[in-house]
């Protein structure tokens, strides 16, 4: 028996398709729970040192279908001060395949198995493909990963390591996705960002984890490198759920989306107070996870930013490398350029006074440098 419904994030229709995809209106579905009894922090399985410690707050899945490689429950660094602002880093580079994408794939592949899926396909900017390959392999599911031709070799090597089939096309994830659409067979299950609702549920554990690590209060500001948006969306969903459960009270964190000026559809839409993003032509950035020119989750991300009194800003492409080197040196974390973007954005927001002295900030280091 499942403990949830799928509700459309746009038209609110309830969907019962198994396995779930998009709503008939074309927009993403969201998992909404009917928790059958009051649940509390005591329902966290503290003996489990992966994201599955929050299993009671995730879609119900039979234990035999769970595919876990130890993802989640990642370190939050000791607080440091920067110009009067306290900050900690959430180190997602230590996940099994090196990025926060593992959380989403652990959840989505487990649910796909439960629904009897035999083959999945996904377009990727790099890390999601590696994660999909690893979790599919562990779950005996065939995986087809669609990448841009420009993808650096280490991503190809790490994706191949787990036996997925790879196809290359174009310059961005949008080109790779268009190729996938042409090639995909009827019985392949599409794991693209937000085209099924479970990757968000896995990412949601980022939010539960932060609350637990902050002893059930939350930081003032969260800065996140934003591409397809599942990290931002998932965390916000967790905060709303925990409020509903009465675990946290007061103000929720102000959510910050960071992009590069080489691909900034979310920042552009936010600055125009828009409710959806426009396709970013000729996108190019060294922070590969941010090279998502036309995110399906644009409206959802923007709602999170507005609702949380957050903001969105770009880091200049020419400044990415030096910001990345600096945060690596300061923290000792082997972060990819997405972490550099976060560090650059943090410094800007402190300098502008958007983050004030005395406030607490969490900076996400979402993936390792390969
Ligand atoms: C390291 C890294 N950071 C951030 C992102 C963007 O994540 P999201 O799609 O959840 O916005 C990605 C996506 O590929 C990534 O690989
Ligand atoms: Zn709908």
C-alpha cells in the first residue's frame, strides 16, 4: 500500500499512473503524503547512516527493491566566519558516485524496480548519468545515458564503469535530450529531471538532513548551484513537510539559486519577476551541472525563490575557476566548479549586505571534481 498521491504542480490533478511520468497537462507531478499516524523525529532510523534513515518520510518501497549504495547523511562542516557571517559547507562530494545526484537516483531506481521497470533512459550534464549508471547496475536495470558531445572524458569513463550504454549528441543536455526523444523505445522509462516525481523525493533528504544537523532549527540562507532545479525544489519541499509535521517553526531559509552568466535562465526570469524561464541560447559554462538552458522545472524553482524571499544571481564565467580554487583551498573539499559558483555568489551577497552579519548560511558543494 502506498502512502502518497501524485498531484500535478500546475493543474492540481491527481494522477495514478504507474510508473508515474508527467501530468497529462505536461507539467511535473509531486508526491503528496497521507501519513497515517502522527510521525515524529523518533521515526528517523538513526542507526542508518544513509539518506534511508528518513525512509518513513519517503515513498513506501518494499525493502527488496531498495537500491542503496550508502548515499546521503553527508558531512556539514564546522561553522566558519566570513565578514561577520557564519557559514558551513554541505559536502555532497563524498556520495558514492561523487555527487548529490545519488540521492535522487537511489530513490528513483528503487521505485522503478518496484514498478517493474527493466530499462531506463536519461539525458545528463554528467553527474546524473554517472549516478543513473551506478544505481541501475546495482538494481539490474538496463541504462541508456544521453550526453552532450562536449562532455569531459572523466564523466564518460565513470558512466561506462557501471556498464550503461552512452549516446552523444550536441553541446548541451537539451541537445542530448532531443536525441533521446528520437531514439527512445516505448518500454524505456524516462528518468529525466522532473519527468518522474521520485528523484525530487530523494533530493528532499538534503532538507531533512540539514534540519537534523542543525538540531531542528534551520540556517537563514541556503545557496545552491541550480541547473534543472531538483536540489532547490526538493529541499524546499522537505522544509514545508517538516513545518506541516510541526518539527520546525518560524522563518524558513531564504533560498538562493546560483548560475553562471554563461547559462542563467533562472536568474534572468527571477530578475524580471517572471513565472517561467526562457530558453537560454548558446549556453556554455565550465560548471557543467549549470548548463541547463531550458529547465522543465523553471516555474517550480521560481515559486521556491519567491516564496522563500530568496534570490538568484550569476557568477561570471571568468571568475569561476579562481572561486573554485579558493574554496578548495579554504575547505579542503575537492569540489567541482558548481561549488566555486556558490562560493563566488556567497561573497557577493555578503558584500552587498543581502546576507547580514550574524546570519547563518549553508553553501552546497554538490559534486566532486573528476
Ligand atoms: C555538481 C552539480 N551541481 C549542481 C547541479 C544542478 O542541480 P539541479 O539540476 O538539481 O539544479 C548539477 C546537475 O547536474 C551538478 O552535477
Ligand atoms: Zn497538470
